[in-house]
C-alpha cells in the first residue's frame, strides 16, 4: 500500500482553499495519457500561463576502447525486429531534410537578392515588378512548408525506432541486474558501475549514439551549404565582411535556450491504475533494490522476472513512461498544424514588409538596411549551426564510451560460481528429503575480518527435522545462507547428499530448496504477486496462491482488505500532484499529509500499513507456495513476529506440510518445536556447542537446558 507519494517540485506557495475531488466532473477535467490519468481543476483561461522547463544537460564519460562495442551495438540493433525498414525510412527522411535545407540556404540568398533588386529599382526608377515579388514570396512559403513536412516525417519515424531499441536494451539491462548473486550485488563498485551505465526511460544509449552520428553528418552538410551561400553573398556586398563579423560576435554571446515542455498549472493530480505498468515498475525496483537480492537468488526468480518484465514492456510499449515524460509527448503529439505553417511563413514577412515599405517610402529607409538584414540573418543561422556542431563533436567520445560501459555490465562475473552437475538425478528422490553436511566450515562476510562461523561440523540426514537454536548473532542465519549458496564458505566444505554443493547447477539446487529468511523482504508488488513468486512456475495460479495464503495464516486478513489480493504492499509508482486545497484529505483513496508543506512545499500521502505479524504471514505464504517439488525447507526465525497461539498454529501446519522432507529451523525461542526435533544444534559465538535431541540435551544440563528452563519460567510467570 502506498506510503509516500511525490509531487512535482515547485516553490512553496500559499495553499488554496476548498477541496479537490478528481471525481467531480463539473469542476475537474480528466485526460487519459497512456497509463496515466490526469485530473486538472478547471480554471479561468487567464490563469493558465504557459511556461518552459530548461532541458537537463547530459553527463558525458570518457571513451577508451569503445569501437568494438560500437560495432556490437550496430549489429545488435540491426537484429531487432522491424528496425531495418524503419531505419531506412528515417535515414531517407533525414537526407531529404538536409537536401531541402541546402536548397533553402541557396534560396535565402537568391530570393533575398531579388528582393534587394526590387528595392533598388523602386528607389531609382519608381517601378515594382509585382510578378517577381509574388514569385519570391510564394517560393519562400513553399520551401518552408516542404521543410516542415520533412521534419514531421522524420519525427514520425524517430519515435517507433527509439521505442523498439529502448525496449530491447531495457530488457538487457534488467537481465544484467537480475542475474547477479548476493555478494556481487553487495559490492559498491559493482553498484556504481551499474548505475553509471543506466539509460534514461526516454531513450537508450544505442539510439542516442546512432542519432548522434547521423546528426553530425547532417549538420556538416547544412554547415557547408550555409557557408557557400554566405561566401557568395559577402562577395557582392561592400560592407559584407564587417556586418558578418558583427553578427557572428552577437550570436557568440547570445544565450542559447531550448524550448521545454509546457508546465502544468493550477490544481492538478495524476495517478495510474494500470496493473501491468505498476507490476513492471515493481519488478524493476525488485532487481535494483539490494534488500531483495537474497530472495531473488535463493528463490531462483531471475529468469521468471526477466521473462515477465520483458513481456510487460512489450505489452505496454510506449506507455511505460513516467507521468511527466508521457505528458511531454502528449503536449507535442501534433506538430503538423496550421499554426506551424503560419509561424514559418510569418518569419519571412519582415523582408517582404521591408520591400513594400521601401517602395512606398523609398527615402525613409536607406539601402544599407536591406543589406544589414540579409547578412545578419544568414550569419546568425550559420553561427547557430556551427555552435551546434562544436557542442556535438565535443561529446562524441563520451557518448561512445557509454556504449562500452553498458555492455560491460552484461558480463559482470558472479562471485558464486555455478556448478555443472544436475540436481537431483531423480526428481522423486526429493520427496524423501535432502541430507546436509558441514565439514569444518568457517565463514566471514565480504569486507569483514570477523568470523561468523568457526570450524562448524554437523550432518542432517534425509527427512530429519533440525532446529538450530542460540542467541542472536550466534551464526544460525548464516548456516541457512550457506545452504542456499548465497555465499560460499571461507574454509571447509558443504555436502548435499554426500556431494560437494559447489558441483551442482545453481538453478537446480535452488529449485529443490525453499528458504524463508529472518530479514525477509516484501516486493513492491501486489500481495498476490508477493505470494505467487514463491513458485515462479505457478506465479499466476490464483487457486494455488489462495491455498498458500491459507496455509500461511494470511488468507483471512487479506480478504478483509479493500483490494484483497490485489493490494500493493508498497505502491511502486508514486502519485504526482500540485499544491492541493487545504480541505483535501484524501486523494485516489489515500490520505494526504500536509505537515511538511510549511517548510518544503511538498506533500506526502500514506495509508495504514499491515502489522509485523501480518507481513510475516505473507512471507510464510510465499514459502508454502514453494512446498511442492522441493526436498529441503529452511525457516529462519519464522515466528519472530507471531504471538504464542499463532506460533503454535504455524508449527503444526509446517509439521503436516513437511511429510518426509528435510526441514531446518533457526530460532532463539525454545518450545514445542524443539521437543519434536530429530536434531538440535545449540550455537553460541559462531560455534556449535551442543548437538542432540531435546531429551539428550536436557540430560546434559548444559547451555541448552539452562536457557530452556529460563524461558519456561518466564512463560509460566
């Protein structure tokens, strides 16, 4: 469920009065933008003042040995379905646009020269050739219209090409993260490498570089055309070089700005209810967030997540973008309008007006002003193109280096090396459980000098129920992590069915094992997905999910939630909204918190979360989802957040579920579970101090017996 929603950052302003109700159609306008729903309060038009956002500057990186990766990128892009014919069309549109720009540059000089001649004839002979004047004006308008159509055609092909390449590399990047094991993903250097190679949600590194190369070529053609026109024009003007120098100096110091998307104004809010989009963003957060890495690796979820994410991205297509990016596309979706033609045409009117004024009042406007207008206009266009070329060539090395960094993330080696033996040889043998043996195992976590296990040895036979007990920090959880092969021992060896665990294929080993960790996590997905991911092969089987929830003791409270199994434990996509009226208490079914507005102008929304015990039952339900087809069930402090009655009920269900499977518990509580255990390992300070059944350890009168009595007395008291 949603805990926090971010609004678009704006300076703090005085909060309006009243309320904002997205469902009030008389006062609120609803617009569907892709997967997003935008609700805008209807205001008088004079309040809707358009504004612009400055485009963010890209960060560039140095290039070293990038050309092999550039070739790999080009061949990979060529293999994407339907990219070839789109790319051919895009290149043709770009070439024709460059050709039209060259013709346009030539026409600037030719037609402007003709206008100049008309002015000269009007001054000297008091006559005007109206046919030539009409021809000049019509030609300029036609050139502008053709250029606009070609630019529009280029933009139409740009988007589908970008989307196809973006989807392809989004899945590749997702796979690069999902395949990493726990120690590799815990390395800060690896995380920096992954973050530095990430692409934006608007475009991909590959497409950015393809466009960059084509843009450089087209800019060079345009620059050469403008330069040739400028040289010819300056040669015919007595003061041409001086005027060109002054115009070029003016353009050099002029601040260049890019038009950004139009800002939203007034009172508005946006949300998304698209479950496919929410699910895809939740899965992306899963593989990015380090806290979920153990669950992904131990549960063997990587391939399922990659497949599901890839399918979701394909189904969503261009709609899988953040709200502001979707809004930007929406506001710019119709460029080929009458107003654009008028805008281009009106830009040429000053020269025509100047000519007409010269005819009407020849003595008021000296001939030198016509030359000034012509030269400054051409020089300004030439200088802008030249500055663009300098800016683009300065970033070539950095852009190409980004390709190398992207591909390097695809081959980051894992610390835990995969084995080559299938496991098990006979699938039916899993019904009889798995034997586990530790031989002189020692372990310390990466980057730490302290051993959390020292020379630990024990053997659990097939089908046994083993309980590992001891104080927090004694090493209980670490044993389960080593069994799941999240890490490998620093010293010693671990045997599965009397064979070294390192020899088995990791996907096989993890399919045969189900582990619930003490520091379990909940994925930023729905409750249904959180439980279903316990068994990726049946993650969409609602009947099995509901049965797992019943076994985990979560079914009753889930059914009472407003959205039931579709409730998100953590909403992966934030709502966005402006300053809301003070009377607005809820938005999209979530409460609004205004406490931070006075200081920051930001608002957050939250709703009441589940209790610790309820969250743990959802995690247990995920484990029950995995009970079939496994030979080993491991539970790390499974009842830490449960009351005694719920704990007793859980252990009874687990015992019935177990059958002949091997089951291992770690716990700091001594109770009914240990009395039924086939084997108890009592740990303290990274070593096993006692080993035996409950009765055997009680007779010894050692550490286990003393703690048992202390806990029993505390319970009776």
